[in-house]
C-alpha cells in the first residue's frame, strides 16, 4: 500500500465526515484510513466506520501517542497525519506521490482555512505559511500541526513521535527525521483546515499560544503544558 492516513480523534463528529469525504474523493486509490480514537462520546466512531476506516483505540492523552498507535498498524509506505478537521483536494495524493519521489524524508503543506470569516484569519495563515516556508528553506524544520507527511521507513528509524510531548511533537519529529533526509515545504500542495481554535481563543490569544509553544521548543526543546 502506498499511503496511510492516520487521524487522531476525540469527539470529532462535527468535522470528521467532511475530512473522510475528501479522502474518499481522491483520484488516487492506493491508500488506507486509520482512525485512532480516544473513546469519543459522540458519533465519531460511527462516521469512521461508515467510510471504511480502520478504528483503533488509545486511552493515553496526546496526539503523539495516538499517531504512534496508528503508525504501528499502518501498511502504507508514506504516512499522512491530518487533524480531523482537515480537508483535501481531489489531486492531493496524486501530487504528493510526485513530490515524494524527490523528497527522502517528508514535509508539510500549504495550509489554508476553509471557514475563515475575515481577511484577518486568511492573512494570519498566509503569514504562518511564509514563516514555515522560510525556516524550512534554510534547513530548520518547522511544521504546521494540521497536516504533515513522512516516509514510514524514516519515521520508524527515529522511533516515531516522542510520546512525552503534549505539543510540539510535530516540530520534534521533523527535526529528528531531517537528520536522515530532506524535509520540504510543499508549496504547491494545499491542505484546507478549520479556524475553530483561532475562533475559540481569538486572534491575539491564538498568536500568543502558538508563538509561546514554538519558542518553547526552539529555545529549550520543550512544550507548553497548558495547551490542552
């Protein structure tokens, strides 16, 4: 199998169906979908099974643990780690296959909000993409937690995500994997995501939280413990 989508969930019934619909609409069909659920109380699991996803359960807290659980069961050569509120364009896998032929390790995507209510939201995401692109171009892996992809061979070589990280597990993994192969910003591949967290926290608080989290990692290799 070529690709494995690994999606951690906890009460994601409101968003998961559209994510799975977008996966099912791919022009490329050599993939599997793995849902790693933290015992949701809503209809998350029902939706997952409706779209033929393999459902695993994980009681330990944190996306790093859930993603590792899914990766252990994944059959794909390339692992894709989206959040449940992500949506893909029909040619996503087709384009990713082409890009991964020349990329050893993996990379991140151009992240665009599909439910932005103002230009401010859209601008914030554009700025975030520019920052990520710049850092990656100078050899400093910086990821966007919404969605990223790695070759399973290298994911396994570094032992996957650090399960002790509640946030910044994406930065940490990208940094370790980039020592073995190239990590890239796929500017030509767009992945759509929700602005739900920004709307919940507000723009200024969101910038503060994300900045604090990122600086915590790059300054001392840690994470903020009150994110969740």
